[in-house]
């Protein structure tokens, strides 16, 4: 399965809520969800009630698309969550939330997860003093993330940091914008994960 390369706003409209895939645009009146609050397509305004399976599927797609991962990757993360202690749905979200690309985004070094993934893949990010170019790399409590010194003048990073307060920085990360560094202070609890999702529906879907 190839990675989706179409309009990001179309994904948000399909879920009829903001997934903040376009960064700053999502906070303006240009947001597609604000302008057209119905699914895309010819029959978007006439779609009927979803079945129980349809509701579960849409919830899974919403979470998967929010973090920008493919089905195979997402299913792998789910199987990891089933083998760990705790509530499977919450553990799944914690796994997704502590991916390196998402941590870079949450710390404010990138305007969205797509840009954060690109920064990681191009070698602009260091973890605990070493360059890491794997977006799915799992961060743990105490992980130190920083932008390489040679990359700190990249306009995308500078502009994102300037607007980070508007987007908000979660409490489970500590960020030193002056030195382009951040730390994973804690593994986020469910109430700290800024994603409006019903993770139990995903567990029910994959448990069939």
C-alpha cells in the first residue's frame, strides 16, 4: 500500500473534525472543516448512518491518519500494545504519541507531523546526542531531543518555534526553545494526549 499523497484537508473532512494535518492553516478560517462540515465526494452530504463496524473503522482511520502511518505499521503498534501492561487502547495511543516524529511536532520544532517526519528523515534531529533518522523511533522517559546545530537556521523550524505557543506544548515534554532542545519528561497519560479519539473502538475492531 502506498502512502497517501492527496490533499490533507480531504482527510479531515472525511472524519468531519480537525486532525491538524496542515499546521497553521488549521487555526485559520481557511480550514476546510470550518468551510465545509461534511465528507468530501459527490455524495458527501447524503451519506447515511454508519454501522457499528463503520463507526469502529472510521475511528481507526482517524487515529491512523492523524499520526500519518500506514495500516501495516498501525497494526504492528496495536500488537505491541496488546503485549504491554495497561489498557490496550491507551497503550496504543502512548506508543503513537511517543514516536520521534510526533515528539518533534509536539515540542514545536515542526508545524505538523508530516514536516516533523521530513526533518527526522533528512537527519536534522538528534536523540541523546546521536543523529536519528527513523521517524518511528520510540522515545522513553528522559529522552533528549534536539535540532542539530547546523540545522537551526532552517526557516521551517524557526517559524514553527515562533508559533509554538499558539499550538500549545503538552505538559509531558519540556522544551528549551533558545537551545533548540527538548526532553520527554513523562510518558503521557490518556488525558494528556491531545487527540479526540475513542480508542476502545479500535480495540474492538482489531479483536474481531
